[in-house]
C-alpha cells in the first residue's frame, strides 16, 4: 500500500512560493490500477514523482508497505527504488543504445550478470512482442514501440509498483489503447500496483 499523510509540496519560483500540493492524504491499495486525472499544472506529475521521492515533500510522510520513505537515508532509498519502475511521456530512451541495451540498462546498473540479464531480456521482449526489434535503435521505432520498450525497461528488475507519468499522451488513440491493454495485462498477470497520471 502507498500512503500519503498530510503531504504538501512548495516550489520557489521567481521569489514567490508556489503550492503544488496542499495537505494531501491518499491511500493506494497494493495490486490495483490507480488513476490520477487533472488539468495541466494541477500537480499530477509532482504527486507521482513524490512516490519514489524524485521530488521530496515540503511536509508530510510517504509510506510504502509500512516503510516511511521520507525517513530513509540515501542508500536505503536507492535500495527501495529498485521496487519502483517508472515510464514517461517522452519515453526517455537512450538514443545511442539498441532496444536490448535500453531494456537491460537497469540490470546492468545493478550489476546483474550477463546470463541473468539475457534471460530477463528474452522474457521482456516476448512480453512486449518486440523480439524482432531487439537490435533496432529508438529512432527506428514507432511511438508505441518506444513506449513498449520504456515499459519493458521499467519492468526489468521485477518492481512491485509501476508509475506512469502521462505515459500515453504522446501517442495516437489506437496506440494508446494497445499500451493501456499492456498495462492492464501487467497488473493482472504480475500483480504490480500501477499508478497513472493523465
């Protein structure tokens, strides 16, 4: 379960304090798909980035599976973040790396051995139906294929939570439908908690 307890987030902008979130209390049950919908500038992306502490709250606590993330030191937070995957609106793929290298990147950074990386890569390419594109570069892919690679990369180290920050807003309606179907499949087959903002 993800809990926000009295969460506020303030930014300093041109000498003014801007309140992005004010006293948010929220519970997201484990294993669900949870959507956050709102206007542009409403604080949705700030809220989702607080879950893995890419943004730190100005006040309040973020508790995930009974651990207070706001109280963790840098090393503990790095360790906990391995349980949280994230996909982005603009894919954030490394342009000079192949599909396979992009998907493997989190495992490489964690020091996972070559054989284990290859096994997980094969599973993920099969899951996102892009085995035939494993040696392609991002600029050779469609928007939907890029997002599938982003999803596979986010799933590489078996996260318990998947954060989707405007993950379909750069896609056409048909591609959006297929990406949403893939996310639903991930939730149903792997029990991963999915938090989406749109």
